[in-house]
C-alpha cells in the first residue's frame, strides 16, 4: 500500500511542513507551494506530529498515524 498524501496550497505563497517523531526529532521537512504529493513509505509505523507554517506564524499542527 502506498503511504502518501496530496497537498494543495496557495500558489503564491510558500509554506513549510515539518514532521516530528514522538521524541521531538525532526524526521521530515519540506517547503510547499502549489500541489505536491508527499510519500510516507520510508516512515516506520507509529505516531508523528506535524507543523505547517508560513514565514510569519504556525498555521496548523496535528498528528499523523502510520500503520
């Protein structure tokens, strides 16, 4: 099974997606602009946390569970 998500953002602005493991270590970081697909196939099963931010502030955070 392919573990991926598709993300669509505002074309005119850049966002940063940061994913952390449960120990608080950064395991993935990417700049997003427009449409992108992010693969989680190299991630071990478990719980991860994400932060989405622009250049000024954190916009959203949450949890990702990979089986």
